[in-house]
């Protein structure tokens, strides 16, 4: 009934916020987080589509780097007036990254036309894969990732340097509750090594429940949350139906059947941050 990690067409999802809301309602979701990469632009449409039928949890997923590997940090209930200006810098960085990947593809003999997206949006790898498909260079998006866009592919370009520690601090400064997204997928160090550094920077939670986490990993993360006094969140990391991306098994909304009880501590933490920001 609870989904705290979902993407829309405002980043690398395949459903508009309106369609995501409709799909969530049909799946039995009662509270849905909009956590697009480095943008808050999908919130307004999601709020309008949800009306009184579905609770929208405003969020974001920051693209950061730790030990030279990608590390994502979710931020829940941020103050948009504080967060949107620095996010504009992140979006411009994502645009530069997309252009570099397009330039690499062109040098390999596979020119593409990058899509022109709306305000607060930047092309990601799924957009580039779709451009390769539209140009006739591949027969599927999966092929695009396998041949060029995967993490070790010849056209891959990593994110511009923005440290996870700085990302956590930015979210806290903007009254958001920072949560480490899918920590067991991180390839730059063990959770045991990295978590203390992020906690010291102000991390408040861990995404314990994720389709890629095994039962034993979930148990380990629950124990670590208890040890460090961290919130537990979870979500399907839903990008829409049939993403067609190598290495990303299709997920379904509400597949984890997470209880709404996980939301209340997150909301209380957000209220505490808001009160602290107001000086009381």
C-alpha cells in the first residue's frame, strides 16, 4: 500500500505523473512518492491527478558519487523554494553528461538526436537508448545498454562529481529527510564501511525494502537501522512498464506490499526538520 520510490517521464520513467498515479491506484497503492532524478518538476501534475484519492509524498532522488561510484540519495518532503535552485545546477550537469554520451556515440559512428525536454528535465540513459532505437542503430533499448550505455560501455559517462556527503547535507539544508537508496546495489564499498560516513553527514534513513535486496540483506539493513537510529523506507524503484533496460528487471507497483505504518515516522521526521528550520 506504500510506494516510496517511483519515477516519471520528468526523469527516466516511462509514465507521466498522471499515468503513474492512475497505475498506482489500480495497484492498491494509498501513498505514493514522486522521486525523480534531480528534479521536483513532476510534483504538480501528480498532486492534480491524485486529488483526494491518493496521498502524494513529495521527494527527489539525488545523483551523487562516493568512492568514484554512483550513489543515490532519496530526499523526502524537501522545501522546494530552497532545493529547486541547486537542483537546476544538477539538471544542467545531467544535460552536459547526456551531450558527452551523444558525442561519444557520434565518434563511434552512431549519431543520435537528443530529445528536447521540458523545464527541470534532462535526458538520461533511457532517453539516449530510445534515441538510438529511433535512429535505427539498435533493435531494442536493451541492446543500446548492452553495446554502449552500460556502466562499462564505450559511450558511458559518469555523473559530474557531486559527493554523497554533500548531497546528504544539501537535503538536510533544504528541510528534506535524506535516505540512502538501494544501498546493497552500491559498488563503491560495503554498507558497513559507507553508512557511518553518511550518518555523520546527516543521513536519516535507509531504503531497506527494494526489489534487488535479498531477505538476508533486508535483515542486515534492519539491524543497522536499529543500531544507528535510522528510519526504514522502501519502494519498488518503479520506472514504468517494460523499461527494456539491460540489468533492470521489470518491477511492479505495490509488489513489496509495504505497510503504511512506515510512512508515519518519515512524516514526523520531516515535521521536526521543518520546526527546526523555523527556529522552533
